[in-house]
């Protein structure tokens, strides 16, 4: 990968360029307002890949807490709920077509892995269209394993979802 590429925290002023990459990569659309809300969440992790001042890629993920000791979900007290695990969910990643297959995706994912280690996250989850072989290969190359399939999960166009996870990193 070119040393000129920088991975930086996503800022509000980056959102419109990120949404252009959504369009170019034909990813499911988030609105500007969705994104703004997302990057303001304390547990949201968002990075852009930039060459000079041009955004050529992005990644959006969230740290999510799981709890146990739940007699019933309706008895929510401090004593009964205990955080047992932090996990991460990757919502989307995209790289401008002219920059694909150049290590940018790997660099964006690496920042997520760093953040997950710092936060002691145990697992990283994601969901991907089964027909999106480019992305499936990318995740497999990065040691994500297929866990299960959600049949007919997507519309426009219809597709199955593969749920993949990375359990050791
Ligand atoms: C998936 C995506 C983010 C990968 O980003 P990238 O910068 O091109 O990926 P990298 O260059 O870091 O590739 C890392 C590895 O992934 C695999 N990979 C990436 N693109 C691939 C392709 N087109 N075909 C097969 N394997 C591929 C390869 O193993 C590659 O390593 P290698 O080049 O040494 O063989 C990019 O293709 C993309 O933006 N796709 C469109 C958006 C999308 O589908 N996002 C996923 C939504 S869940």
C-alpha cells in the first residue's frame, strides 16, 4: 500500500464523501442524518482512508456489550445485569474502485482490530451479501469464518446474508 495513505477518524465534514463511496460501491444507503447520528455515538468506530485530502475508503463499526445473569429480560437491575463481553460489529466498508486491491481495505480493518484489542473485544461480527464474492473473499483472507446464513435476507436485489465472525485477533 502507498505510504501516502492515511487512516483517520471520520469527521462530520467527511460524511458527504463517504456517501459518494456508498453510491459508487452500490452499498445499501445511509442518509447524512443516519451517519451523523452514528459517528456521534461513543461506541461507534469510524475511519476514513485518505490520500492527500481525498477520501478513498471508509469503515464503520460499533462496539457492543453483551450481558448475562438475566433471569428475565424484564427484570433489569444493576445486580442482575453484568457485562460479560464486548463484541464488535462491522456495518460497512468501502474503497473507491480505482483504489481497490491495493491494501486500503486491510489498513481500514487493521484500525478496527487495534480498537477492538484496546477495548478487549472478544469477537467481530459482520453480515455480507452471499453474492458479494469480492467482500466475502476479503473477509476470508482476513480470517473471518462463515457462521451461518440468513436466507433471503436482502431485497433489491434479493440475496442471502452470510454472517461471519472473527474470533481470534
Ligand atoms: C471489499 C473491499 C472493501 C476490499 O477492499 P480492498 O482495498 O480492495 O482490499 P485489499 O486490497 O486490502 O485486499 C485484501 C485481500 O482481500 C482479498 N480481496 C480483495 N479484493 C478482492 C477481489 N476483488 N477478488 C478476490 N479477493 C479479493 C484478497 O485476498 C486481498 O489480498 P491480495 O490482494 O493480497 O490477494 C472492496 O473490494 C470494496 O470496497 N468493495 C465494494 C464495497 C463492498 O462490497 N463492501 C463490503 C460490504 S459488506
